[in-house]
């Protein structure tokens, strides 16, 4: 980096409730951070230092906690075009997540949006920001500072939620740096080094014996989720939450396209009953999508699974929609089991259950 910025900064618990730039300078009008000094580098845990992902990180978002459960220490992407509700979704996750600390890395964000994040920063949250008008070096370094801060908190035994908004703008900044350095552009105009750096960044997240960093990275695309950055991100992450512009335009929040989304850690962190119920509901959502055109033409479905999905459609839609407030995990699971029982044609006791592990 050509910033002339220090390679070590005061980070960790001293940065709770604070907002800083890529140099570690305050953006909130407060004093210079003073405390434990941390190296600004991308140090990912060695395989022997990593711990398995065994516990859920509850986000307060029904569709995520119920159908796409995130493991503590997982790396998850939120994919969507502009206007699909990405910002509102991550705001709600930050407000309702069951994490010890939250780190928000704003890379190339608009100044107005950055100011809103700075204003809502609470006592467990740190915002690291380099807005869109800052140099590519600053935008990249802002991400590195945020990851170094999250790593320092993990070493202290904390479970950290790290938001990177956005991974696509981080990649764009890397592209600017690479092209300026004379690298040859590859697919989509990205030098090969961009994808290597993306991998280095993402690998910092994860669970260790001390604590964990759960990464939620947004990946903005122009409607084509097969662009090079999106494809690379999908290969690096443990799951993806796909946002649908069509659902957002129809007024659904969050506008999650469930059949297009996946969590690779769900089976490791959710109980058997939870996983089974989620499977039933996901199948029903896929069925409703499949018969949508036929129903619009007045063609009545005949299969039992289609009839069951239609009978439960109102409850499914209510589950997928949410006001912009967190829903407790127990309430989410109770609703999920009710829908699963309805789909199975069962009157079983869906409310009295052990919580998922």
C-alpha cells in the first residue's frame, strides 16, 4: 500500500463503539484510539488452529435462521442487484445477531450511507470505512483494518460478526491497483491477483479454539450473478443468500430467493428436527415457484405435494416476510415446525420441542 499509514494500529476492545478510517483515524469526532496495537495483515488461522463449525449464529431474520442457518465461524455471501434490499438486511442482522462483537467494513460505500452507519454504531460495534471517493489503496486497507480488528477480538475469545460491504467493491479496488501496476487483465477485466487476494481475505474468517469470526460479505452485481467476482465468491464462501429484485419490487422484506440460496453449514449446527422441517418448507417453496405459471392460467394442480404447498402458502409467505425487527430463534423455529406439520398433514405437537443445538 502507498498510503504512508502505520502497519500497526490500536485495535480490539478499545475500538468498541468507534468509527475509523483506513488509517485508524476517528470518523466519529472522538479521540485517537489507544490500546493494544495490532498488525494490519491478513493472517488466517492454520488448519490446526481452526475449530469445527458446530453452533448457530442466530441473526434474528426468520428466513435465514429457519431455512439457511449460519454456523458461527462460517463465511456467507449476500448476492443481489442494487435495490434488492441488501443494506436493510445487513442493518437488521447487525441489530439482531447473537454475537459478542460486530465489525462493519464499508469499502467504497456512499458517504451518506457511511454516515448513517456511524450514527447507529453501538457499544459492541466498530465501523471501518473508506468511501467511494477514497483511493483504491485506502479502500483495500479499510477491509484489512476491519479484518485485523476482528482477528484481535477473536484472539480474546469473542464471537465476532464481520460485515464486509462489499466484496465486489473490494475486488474493484484490487483491480484498479493491479492494472495500475501493469498486470494483464483477465476475465471481466480482473487481473488474476484479484481472486488470489479475495481468497486470502476470506480465509481470515472462521472459528478457532479461542473464538470465531463469522463473515457476511455482500456481493453486488448488475443482474448477472455469473460475473467473475460472484463466481469466485461462491467458490470461497460457505453459503450464499440470493436476493431477488422481483421479490423486492413486490414489497417482500427480506427479498430472499430461497431456492437459489444455500447454507453449507446448516446441517452441522441445526438439530435434526430443524433440518427436516426446513427441507419440507424449502420443497414447498420450490413447488410453489414451479406451479406459479400454471396457476396464473387457471390450471389446478393435482399432485398431493402441490396441493399441500398451496394450502400452506399463506403461512409460508408470512414466514418469509418480516418486519424490520429481530425475531427470537425459538419463535422462528416454532413457526417453522408449524408449517412443516401442515405440509405433512400432521397435527403433531410442533410447539413443545427441544431447541436445536
